[in-house]
C-alpha cells in the first residue's frame, strides 16, 4: 500500500475504501486511479496481473453478449485463451465474479459522483449532477482500459439484481459485499437531507431512483409499452430528476 509520502504521492480519499492516487514523480504528474474492491469477492486480485485483467475484460464482454445464465468459466477460458483452472484461481464462482463487477461499478460511479459534485456550493446543483451520474447513459472511461463501462452498465441493468436476490444475501451482506452500493446511496441521501432535513425517506428515494432507472432503460430497449419512450430526449433522466425534486420539496 502506498503511503502519502511514497514517490511524492498525494492521496485523495473518496470514501473509506475508494482512493484516487496522484503520483508526482520529479516535475511530471502521472494520474493513476485505483478502484479498490472488497477482497472477499475474489481469490486473487485480478488487477494484479495481465491475466486477471483479461479475465475481467473477457467476462464483461461475454456476459453482455450471452447473458449471465449462459456464461461459464469454461467458455470464458476459451475466449481469453487460458484454462478454466486459471479463472478459478481468481474467482471461486461466477456469482462472486458478478458481485466483483457490481462492486467495481458502484465504486466507479461513486468516484464519478465525487468529481461531479466537488466544489459545488448549491446542494440542488450537486443533487442534479449526482442524478445525472447514476441515471444518464454511461460513456467509456479511458482511465480504465480493460473495463468497458458501457457494457458493464448493461450488465448492471440486466443482471446485477442476481447479486443480491438470492438465498445467500444476508451472509454476503455480513461480508460487506454491498457496502459500495450502500455508500453511493448514502452520498446522494446526504445531499437530499441538506436540501430538506425533514424529508423522511432519502435512502428509499435514492435506491428507488437507481433501480427504477435501470428498469426503465430495460423497458425502453425490450418492453417499450411499459415506459414512455420519447425520441430525441433522455426521458429516463428527465423523469428521475422531476420525480426526485418533486418528492423532496
């Protein structure tokens, strides 16, 4: 673990687990952003090797392509030119891999939310920006070359509920597997309470916003009669923004 003194390292702490490292070497500044994921989600940290990164990259591609149910470690190994045993050296099951991907995604959104809301005095403007971060269509982030955030977003929309809608959720909750999602919700809930300290349901409102936005994106793509698709408009973001502000006023 790098200390604040290592290589002239400036450490910006986003929350207790997510850290941005800005390494300053001589007169050159090299920005290295690290998304740290709960080490209980993996056997070996995939970020520590090229094979591990290839496993994560290949998994995102395959799950987006064929779905979580059809996805197997054997198929993944064939895709990346490795062995099934090698994949198991990083993740004990595809369920744990899905949890890892979900944790990474929520921490990445948390990092983006901090960047979007830092040094903004108006709580209303910070909330608007936070809503945009969690609801707007995702774009590729060049800071993480082995992660396709657009495909990962589709996996979160289509598959992430499987990470917690299961019989082991209480045990996995005890293991801290959902702290990243909770932290993101809490960050937005705190902004809502700044705007209206008397509002009683900030966490409920934020989690409903996030899950509801995912459903509306899914409906728009597959079941459009269950939503209101408006061509040329980001109707999901507009709806979510209106819903949040009307609820808390």
